[in-house]
């Protein structure tokens, strides 16, 4: 089986809500020598993106989303040990989906990759108000705050968080933003430090911001 075919199998396993197939295809990807990050980004992530589209089109329901997440997690359990790094924590990151938004698939992928790379990640979850981001950033002495929004109506919550961080005197904290409606132009306009179009870009951006 070619790499392209196997990556499609991984994506299909998530779309088909098939936990066993997700684990099996992840194991085969390692045997084939596909780098774990590539397997995640071009395999499982593609599947999650398709699931998100099906949900938005009302072809999938909440139960399907939950099962897709289980398939994704099963595959990640196979791949994550190959991503883990030894040594001290590289930085502290607080991440969450902004207030009034309950989407978290993309955020969960970013959280997994960052934690696997040795960063201390505090995932606040979904529907998080600005003051909660500030409270947690202060509590854990965060280096970066990651903000996710999947709706055009909720991405306007992002600048509220940035303003709250500034008002709290946390100007040193870097802010990265992402989500389907978010654009590089929007990120620049609201004063975010970086825009990340996907999980791999988020990982690269964090490395650049914290490690130089």
C-alpha cells in the first residue's frame, strides 16, 4: 500500500467512526515509516475536517462527532509516543475556544501536538470568557495564549481576550489565533502575534515564538 493510500485510510477511519481501523492504520503508518506529524496532519486531521463539514451540513450529529473524536484519540494513542520528547518543559501555553463557541476538534489536535513536543499545555475547553483566559494565564505564568473560533460570529470574541490580557498587564504573553473564519489579516488587525491555519503551523509558530 502506498503512503497516499494509507493516509486516506487514516482519514476515512475517522470519518467512518472506526476506532479499530484508526489504531490499525496508525500502526501501519509507523511501519511504513511515515513521520508521525505527517500521519496526523495528512491523515487523521483530514478526517476530522471532513467530519466537521458533515456536522455543519447536518449530515452528522453530536453522537457522530463524539465517535469521530474517539477514533482520532485511538489513532493518536499509537502515534503520540513517537512524538514525545525528553527534557524540561519548553514553555507554558493556555489554549481554549472563545466564549459562545463550542467547537474544539482543531483545538484538541493543537493541544495534543504541543503537549507531545514537551510544552506545558492548559486546555480550558470550549465557551471560555476573556476573564478566564486572563485568570489562567496569570495563574500558570503562561508564555502563550492560543485562541480558537470556528464561527464568524464568535471570532469577534478574540479581540476581547487580547484586550483583557493587555488590561491585566500581560503584554509579554504572546497570542496565537486560529479557526476556520480567522484570517491573517484579521489577526494583524486585532493585534495577535500570529495566525495559525492548522495544527502543524501552530506547532511551528510556538517553536518560533518560544525557542527563537
